[in-house]
C-alpha cells in the first residue's frame, strides 16, 4: 500500500523527522482556510497523487496566500499520469538552500535493506545515479543486526553530505530506518531532503507498506481511502467481496468463479447484475445475512439471485442465514434461490419450511440457468 505524501509526512513527523507545516484540502475554500494559518506570504500547493514527478508535470505550485484558492482551481481536477487530483497538500513555503536525498528499500537479492543517500536531490534517484555517481552513497543493512551508526556515517560520507548538515541527516536516516522496520515498509524515500535556514526538513515523502503486513499495521490501514462507495466500504469491513455494478439484479454467490458465471448467465438472459458479491467458501449464516442486508440497501436492486454451489460452503448454513435475514430485514424484493451441493436437502428443507410459514416472494429453483431466467423475469430485464 502506497501512502500519500501527506500521510507519509504525518508518520515521519510522529517519529521525529521535521516536515513543513501543512494540511490537506479537498476544495479551493479549504485551501484558503489552511493557507491563511500558515506562516509567510506564500504557500506551496502539492497535488496528492500516488506517482512521482508531480513537480515536472505541473502538479506543484508556489503561490501567494491571497491567490491560493484561485490557483488551486487549476490543480483540482488536473490529471497527472492518468490520476485525477482530488486533494492538495497546502504547505508553508520552505526557503530551500540545498536539496538532498535519502531513501531505502528491500533488497531481496542481498536479503537486506538497501539505504541510499545523496548530497543532490530533487530529481529521481536513477537520474542522480546517472548524473552524479560520485555523490551517492549505498549501504546494505542486515535486518537481523540492524543499522549500525558507523554504517550511517559511511553512507553519508560516500554521499558527500556536507559536514554542517551531517548531524541532522544522520538523525533522519536513523529515524527513517526505524520507521521502515516498524511499519514493515517496502520502500521509503525523502526526495528532496532540504536544508533551510531553520534546519533540515523532509520536503517530500514516500512510504510504501507491504500489503501482507497491513493486517497488523493498524495505524497504516487507517490511512486507506476507499475509492469505492459507502456500501463497498462497509462490505470490506465485514469481509464481503462486493463490487457495485450498473444493473438491477442483486447477485450473491460463493466463490469468484461462481459469481462470474452467475453474472454471465444473467447477461445471457438479457439482464444486468447490480453487483458482484462473493461470500467465499465456508460462509457463516451471519455473513449470508449481512450480504442480503447490503444488497437490499442498494436502491437499484429489483430482485436478488442467490446462487450457491455447496462445497466447503454448506447449503443448510446458507439457508439458515437467508431465513435469519428474511425474518430480521424487512424484505420487499423477490428472491430467487438455487442451492446445490453439500447438505442440499437439508438446505432446501429449511427454506421450504420457511416458505410454508411465510408465503412470500422466495422462488426456489434447481439449476442456475433456471435461476438466471427467473431473476430476469422477476424484475431484472
Ligand atoms: P515530486 O516532483 O512529485 O517528487 O514532488 P516534490 O515534493 O519532490 O517537489 C518537487 C520540487 O518542488 C522540489 O524538488 C522542490 O524543488 C520544489 N518544492 C517543493 N516544496 C517546496 C517548498 O516548500 N519551497 C520551495 N522553494 N520549493 C519547493
Ligand atoms: Mn519528490
């Protein structure tokens, strides 16, 4: 997971690396409000998109405070390498005297963490390496031993970091390394690391976290911004694999393949699925209920098609979940149900028993083809 610059800087700052004052804005009005509170006459507007080279692409502007809101309109809605700019980091303008570079990444070949530093910065590391090979330092750290002070000194010496900034940069590299380890990063970078009259600051920040570690990196997982709708966000929090689509037939199936096949059949019958929803293998009754609840809250849904092929998933458990859902959620929609596979008879019995007591709009079918046809007929079309 890649953190946005403003998020990376938040982490840096929390761990003692100095960053410029600033906040994120989502609208020109917010830009004005934030700019007002920052020191100086000018502020920097920085597009928050997850690609590098924003400066060159015109995604960064240094503007007078009084013009910040107006100028921000050019940045909002701009596209950088195909990504829409939806938020801007509004920062105090630093008085930059020198730009440097520090970064680190996993080095799988050497089974270590490779640290890079340079006394020139602002351009990407490949360019620094090509143009200033004599001003780059490189050190591979054994993560078991950790980072030794002498290694940092050698790194900065090789990078040609001037001695007046040595102490500050030394501290920053040490802190950055502990962030890298603590947050289980794959990559982190400060480019440029800048010298100003008031000290050394991280003027930019990158921090990419190993996706496989997110489950235990709670603090980072909170940074996650959902591109999707509220329903998708809620589905994810409940462990339901849900994607909203254009149509009006709500679909619940088990397994990605089964879900896709169900959607194909709906298209084949002339209907359009309202969503992709995979309850996965071995789904609990509660998960089935939560899925029904989710789908019924999508106003475009006119009928629900539940298509379960029990393998690990047991039909009786699914049936229990459905009965639970129908008795607790006020169901207005017709539901087409196909249950096959493990504990099919038991599942059908539970459903039929429910249908006897509650003659509603539930339709039990035998095959998925039949189910798709019925769903389209009942309101999908
Ligand atoms: P990137 O192009 O996506 O890597 O964005 P950066 O955050 O690295 O910004 C690009 C360049 O904008 C930097 O190298 C600086 O030269 C300049 N810049 C960014 N912030 C400031 C600032 O506060 N003051 C000044 N003078 N320049 C800045
Ligand atoms: Mn940069």
